[in-house]
C-alpha cells in the first residue's frame, strides 16, 4: 500500500537519538526504506527522492515523507529541568499503529490486561470523562479521567485513584498525563510515539518525562516495558488488524468516548494508512 | 456442511481453544454446563480474539475489557459500566456446533442439516500436518463413512476413525480416534509415522 | 535472603520468578536494564540468583538449585524422574532457544532470520506436543513424573511466549491443555505476554 497525503504530511519518529550510530543505518516508514546518515549530531535522511526533512526533538529523530502543515508538536514539559527523560526502548508490534494509539487511550482494559497494577477486577468501572477536539491546535484531549489503580507507577506504595489526561497530537503520537506518586500537584508525561512501518506493522517508542527521585532507570524502564508488553498480546490479536472506521464494525460504549472521537478525527483527516478498507463501498 | 474441528477431549470444561478453519479463526469453548460452543474468534467490542478469553461458570469473558458472553453468544455484562443493562443486539457470532463420536463439529454455513450422530471412538490425538488432504489420503487407504468428513482407515494394524479439517492451504489437521480399546498408544506412533511420510513427500 | 537479578521481559528470568512463586519463597529483586541498556550483573547475564554468599547463574541450574535447596518436599525434582527431567532441561537450553531468538528478532529488532527461527521453534513445540500427547495416553499430565517438575517450569515460558514471534498454539492441543494446568497451580504468576486470566 502506498501512503496517502494525509499520512505522508505528518512527522514521524524514527528512534531515540542514542540508537543511531555514526555513519549509515536504515529505517522503514510507511512502507518506504530510509537511509539515515549521522555525522556527529547532524542527520540526513534519504529515500528515493530528495533528502527528507529532519528534526531532533525530545531526544528522538523525526522525519516526514510529505509536507506537514505544522512543525513537530510542542512538548513543554521537556523544558522542565526537574524531570527525568527516560527512553524505554523500541518495541515492534504486528498491528496497525492506529490500534496502538487507540489502546493507549483506553481505560477500560486496565483491570484485565494490567491486572493488579493499573486496575483490578473488583473496580472495573470507567467514570464519565470529557473529550474535546481543540481545533486551533488540531489536537484531541480527554480530561477528568479517573481510575482506581493498585500500583499506578514504579514508585507507588499502594492503591490510589489516579487522575489522567490524554493528548493526541497527531494520528500516530499520543501523550498521557498522570499524577505522580511523589508530586500530586503535577503531571508525569508518558508519551507513545509510533513509527508505522507497514499498515499492520509498527514500532512503538515509549518515552517518559517523569518526576521521580526514587526509582532507578532500570526500574522505570522495566515498569513501562511491562505495561507495554502486556498490551502487545491484545494489539496483535485484534481482528481486523487494521482499524475499522466503518460504523457498526465494532461496538463502542461510553467508556470508549476518546476512541470514538479519535476515529472521527481520522476520518475527517481522510487518513487511511493502517485503516481497514471499507468493504461496503466497492 | 458439518466439519470436525477438534476432539471433544481436548476442550474440557472451562477451556478455550483456537481453531483455524480454512483461514477463518474460530474459538471452541466449553462452560461448566458442558455444552461445547463454536464462535467466530472475535469480540464484537474491539475485535479481540475470544480464544484468549477466560471461562467463568457458563460464560466466556473477553481478555481485553472483560465483556461477558453467555452460552447464546449474547453479551450480558460490560464491566466498565456495571449498572448498564446490555442491549440484546450485542452478541458474538455463534455457529451451529455439535459433539458426537468423540469429535466436535461445526456447521459454519448452516447447510449441514440436522446434527449428525456418529459411532463412538476412543480419542488418540489431533495432529497438524503440513500436507494437503489429497497427498495425505494417498498414503492412507481409507474407506469413506457416511459421516461428514470422516473416513475409516487401518494403519499399522490399528483401526481408525479419522476426521479432519483444513486450517489453510497445504495443511490438514487430523482428528484421530480408534475403535479398539488399548490401541491408543500404538495408534499415536502410527500417526506420527504417517505425518513424517506425508511431510517428506511434500518436501520431495 | 534470596536476591534475583531480573529483567522483566526475559523468558529465562520469568522461569525463575515463577519457580520462586510456586515455592512461595520471599526474595528481593534487582531490575537490570537489559534492553535498551544492555546491562548485565557482576556475574554475567540475567537471571542471576544470590542466596546469601552463594551465587547461581544459568536458568536451568537456578531452577534445580531452588528445588534442591529450598523445597523440602522434593517434588519439583523427584529422584525417580531425574533422567527425564534433565532431558527436558537440556531441551529448554538448546531446542527452545530458537523461540527465544525469534522473540528477540520479532520484538526488539535483533538481527536474525525470523522465518528460519520460527520454523525451528515450531518443530520444538511439536516435539513437546508429541511428548505430552503420548504421556496423556499413559494417564500422565506433566513432562516427567506424576506431578509438575522443574522441567515443566523450564519449558513453559518459551511455549507461552511463542505468540510474540507469531506462533500460536492452534496446532498443539496437548500443549494447550498442559499450559492451562500449569497456570492453575497454586502460587502461579504470569508475566507480560502471559495474562493472569485464562
Ligand atoms: S474487545 Fe472484547 S471486551 Fe473489549
Ligand atoms: Fe494498556
């Protein structure tokens, strides 16, 4: 499948800066092979045509195969000096990148997929939360999300009602804001940058900007990898593998409000990469 | 058409089992009441394969968000909304299924008519073989039985009932039963030999 | 005090965590950043078990050590099944490594030929399923002996995580039932990729 303009005109992550050796390495994005050349801290990226645009933001390498209308999204928390930036390692998942983002926005799976960590079967209820499309910045937000969590973060001592906010900044990039155990008045940022390799194959780059003086890096990475690999078994076994946008193909409830908004937004953008082809409109 | 897809013994109460039938993913499961169910392996909510789910009492629960499906395939509980009465339109896709002669059979297209009744055999094993049915049955002198997709065959002196289904191109899954008590272990050795021959022929 | 140097996604570390849980042994865990950090321990790769001043490395050896030193019942390493147990421990350390390597290629983009590794891994799963199918006809539920042994624990993680590289258990009915039984053991714990619900 060749990517359509809506997918081409986006910024995509290719990996953490530290993962690129000096000299040549190769990556794949939207079904296209890329040659990445690193000289010191300068990067050039080439596919078939002229060199692609390059950004190095938030410790990661970004590129585009089209002409995005906006720069790479802003992540103001990256400028707060007391936060720890933690790279959690790239993980390949045999699923549509859009399924990864949608799962990241989902609260209802916590008790079953992240049992006794992010949720417990005794308290599975998803309380009403708010969603909005911020047209000025073209972002989706879900706010006032609350969920009971037995072990919300690496440094948690016991259960708590966690408060969450979600921010979708582009079809394949999402952030989650969560109250840290150590600083209830601030937000930890957990980002998921997705590199769509093929429509049904993705590389996830989880990244954290957290307020935590207690946990070691290995503990923080271990916690995040544990959570993400718990999701992987679900992501790879959803059918169809590509995200269906056709109404009636799946069955959302009120807990899926953010997913409903996300799907509507993708439709509005006419994004098709990683989307199930409609079968009723031959 | 009725097609054997598993041995009844391999799906005990409380268990799920994933079966691939001509490229289609099915879940076979059995609740506490003991009746076997064959459904499309897909949860209507967000498409998760139900074979990864868990059986509680007489219901199958999806692993992703815990939606609970009763024996009739309708969803009866959505944990995220404990007070919600689930509309009856939310249901998994169930196929006609039956268990007879030690085999579990499914009728996916609804053309099989009344469920068949078969002579009881003693279960040996289900065996996946990388060969198409034609290649395999060239190696086994078999007599068709009136039962759907079932033959009678003698291998190394053991009398078999062999049901089968095709998971996908170039593959067959045999469901083997024997007629003589005590012959099961010998039967399994004969089946392993048959599998090697069939796969060697395919490789050649 | 037992101390395990551990990496959460490692199948070998999980085998040790599972054994510790099934034996009900209190222990402390040290997270080692194997990926992306490529960290090790002073004694080599994880898993490493410290027991006071003693240090045990190698997943199979740690399992047998725990069964010998910390299980008075002796049921995880029964003398009468010693030969069969060691055969499957060796199997876990050789044939099953194809699945471990396939998983690294599939998840972490490690170098390797995924299809070739998966083919080898599939044949290893088939060997296990054949053995368990044979055992069932003899009325036995486990790889060796009358009950679960360290052999079952050693092979369990690779079997359960084979889906990570794209191999399901559809072709292996006996393995499917065996894994269910193992998950029903008192004290059982899962890991990412091996859900708590089944
Ligand atoms: S996908 Fe099955 S409950 Fe959500
Ligand atoms: Fe999750």
